């Protein structure tokens, strides 16, 4: 996608911190932590909210405060992010599988799935994997295949050399260096400096290996062939404030639309004043878009 270096820098930098299988505890030494933690707030129809790369559930604080009187909000934080214990690889597949188990174990009836960035990717994957158990899906600046935003012809294989090159340049970063770079990256993704600091306070505590492993997987897993299996209505909210002119904005919007064109029931809207964290940069637009979508999409399946 054009002009996305700032907004997706955290994704690329994460390659420098790729997970090392040798650091895993052996199963007989200690049981591995869960793939995510959950904070449940409110009552009503279930809603699962998945944050983006390295972030904690606090990215959804505004949404939870708004929806908690009518929805039961399950705000998650992925393993290794925002100070949570880490798990081994494959990372995102295990998150997907455990989210499915969580839905079944908690007896959540077709919960609404909301995901930001990496969380949006997981929302698409979950919807394509267990389509009969998932309700409406809202992806907040998240897509089925991130390299496809840069280049529609990109494949996991063609993206790998760049990923490896970037990884080599950052492999020796310390947690302190990661936190410093992460703070700068978030400043390019969020407009309000207070919100940057609030999100960074948790995100800076993410495990660098977990972040790197998540990036490795999101950049080498292409969900576009799978998402046609999604049965639920889907809303993709894209951010376009980073594009300097109408021509670049138009090209970016087309890239977003191409990502979800095979989903039978989908809508795409754009937040013109938001960078990457739409729920923080344009909260009114975000809430209004969600509510408008859910008025018709949030109908329990018979």
C-alpha cells in the first residue's frame, strides 16, 4: 500500500525480533500460558474485542465504555503483549484456535468479533475457520494479508526476503530499544500524544520475541483465499489520513476493497481523519460506523 511506512512500521520492525523456538519451556517443566487473557465487562449480546500488535485490551476502553450497557464486552490481550506471559510458535494459529474454544466453552452465541490491525486479521481468520459460530465481524484497519496492501501481487514467498532482511537489521535490539522505537512508532499511528503515552505504557512491555513471531506469521499467512467462507456480515473500516493527496487515497481505498472482495456480505468505509488507531483518532466516527452496521448485521442467526 502506498505511503504506509509510518503506520505499519511496528509490523515491519517486529521482524527484527523473530521468535526463537529454543527459548520455550519444555512441556514437562511448566504448562504453557494461555494464548490470551480476557477482561469481561457489561451485559447483553457477546462482543469479543482483539487489539493489534503488541497492544493491550486498553485500546478498547472507549468502545467498552460505550457498549457495555447493551453488550457483554470480552476485551482480550494476546500472549506476550503488554506484559502478558509468552507462548510458543505457531502463535496466531493457537490464538485463533483458543478463541474458538473460548466461544464454545463460554457458550457465546455467535459473538460479534471486533479486531484492530493484527486483531482484524485474526477476526477474519476466526470467521473463515468457524463461520457458523461467529457473528458480525468488524475489522478496524486490519486486512486478510498485509503485504497485499503494499503490492496486490505479493505472496507470502515473495514477502519473505524483505522480512528476513529487516529482521537481520533489528535482531540485536534490547527491550529498552524496542520500547523506544515502539513509542516513536505509536506516535506516527495515533494523533493525540496523551493517547500515545497511554497505549505505549502497556505496549512497551511487550515481549520482543512474541511481537516478532506475530509479525512473521501475519506477513506470511495469506487469508484472502479463505475469507470467502465467512458467512457473517463484515465491516472493514480503513484509515486514510496518512495519504497526502486524493490520488494516493483513492489507490489505498482500492487496495482495502480488494482485500475483502470475496466475502459474500461486506462493507468498506474509511475514516478520513484517522491514522491507524481509528478507535482513538476518530472515536465518534468509529462508534457511529459500528452502530450503523450492527443495526442490520447484529441479528442472531436462526
